[in-house]
C-alpha cells in the first residue's frame, strides 16, 4: 500500500505542477516506486491512443511512467464534458468509481503516490467531484500550494479550508511558493502564526524564478498554433522579455534585453534584416531569442531569404502586432516534458528549497 499525498492549491498558477514534479524527484530518492495521478483533468491532449490531462503526460514522459498513462488521468474533461454531464448523457458512467479504481490500482504498484488536484478546492464541483471531495474519496492527506504573501494567502487558505472541512478532507499543510528570497523567512514565520489555530503546518517552496515563470519559444509556437521556423534546437530556449519592434531599427537594437522575443510587423524589412544579421554575433544572439513577424503584408523576397539563411527562430502570424502582444502578455506558461531546462532547474533547486522530510512526516 502506497503512502498518499493530495496536492491542492488556492487557485491557478500557484505552482502546483511544479511542486508535483519536485515531490516526484525527491520522493524517488527515498522510495523505490513513486507514482502519479491527476484524477480530474481539465486541460487535455491526445497521447498515443488516450485523451489525458497535460500534467499526466508531463509526469509520464519526464519520469518514465508511460505504461500507466491511462490510469494517471481517469477523468479527462473533453470540450463538452460538463454539458454532457449536466444533460445526463454520462449517467451510465460512474466518475467516482473511475477515480477510485485508478487510485487503487496505482496504490498496489507504488510505495508513494502523488495525487494532483486541479486548481482550488472547488474545481470539479460542476461534475460533483470537487478537489476537496476527491481528496476525501481517495483518503489522502492534503497539502495546499499557495503563492507568496501574508494576508492574501491566509484569506485564500481559509476560503479553501471551508470546503475541505465540509468534505471531511484532511488538510495538513500549506506549501508556499514563489517566495521572494529576502522575505522568505519573514513571510513563512507570519503565516505559521496565522495558521497555528488551524493546526496547519507551513512549509516553504521555491523562491520566485523567471526560469519557471517565463515561456519557451516552443510554448509560444503552441500558443499561437503555428510552427517555429529557423533553428529547431532553440525551441526550449526561455524567453525573458517580450518587446515590440515599433521604434527605429537603431533604437530597437539599443533597447534589446537578455533573451528577448521581438514582435514586429512584416513590412519592417530593415528591422527584419538587421535582427537576422545580428543573430550571428554571440553578443546579440544572447539577446535575440527569436521573432514573431505579424501582419497581412508578405515579407519581401530578399528579406525572407536573409531571414531563412540566418537560421534565427521566428514565427509568422497573420495578425496585428497589438493582437499578438496582448495574447503573449496574457499567457501563463505551463511546464511541459520538452522544457528540459525548467525540469532540471526544478530538480536541482527542489533539493535546496523543499523540505521533503517535513512533508513526508506529515503523511
């Protein structure tokens, strides 16, 4: 029988999946066999012959768990899933049994089982399977991942606790993520004082890092649903800045920051040629991550030839620069199995920042 942990969160983008990766890495140093399951999968993709949650695919590929992929995402919410459920078209399918059966089968195979929720405690309520209820169903102690802060964290934790307590789920700790290094001990200390009456342990997670927060070129291509041209080996490069190439070419070049994705219009031939030419120079290659060339006007023939010859990564999109910039600015990059730099960063820093023994002792 496996030791179980349910990873919840106070909301989206707290770093829940990052912490699941960390726990998988750390648990494998102590336990011989460590498994993973995402009972409710709201963000799906096709993996071989299975429709499964993206986080299940990440964990399967990153840790060699592919043989269990069908068990790792027992309830994957396709586009019209909630409508079908509310309309009664899924009445012959016991979603609860699907989850319990998958957990029990994985439980028999592993020594330690990570069960990742989907967002805050109430996510899944529309199909009768909130995170809080699922945590109770699978009889797993809960650790809630939060972002950094004091007042807002305590408020969010109490809001989630109300549902977990109603569902009789056992919340044992919060794991505070995205901490500012200078305020780490200060924040953790006050949170422990605030949550002491609830008998909830406060454990520190990762300090904030742009390595995890920022997207890769490959992610931008998937977001825009367009191919990444140029050097394919650069798809895992992390973008630290996104800039609009609206000024003169000289001012754009002078304003380049480290690993910048430049968004420019297709009619800016002189800027396209300049950036493509500078890409060969190491000092500028470190600053130019790639280009998103937007607009309805075709790139001139000679500029296109220079662009292709330079091997600079670029995406060609038939939208305005403003539309592209808004889309990229609003996006939150999720970790995938292709993001090797991010995964390696997580594994390395987890050993320094995350106290697995403290978490394990709670279970």
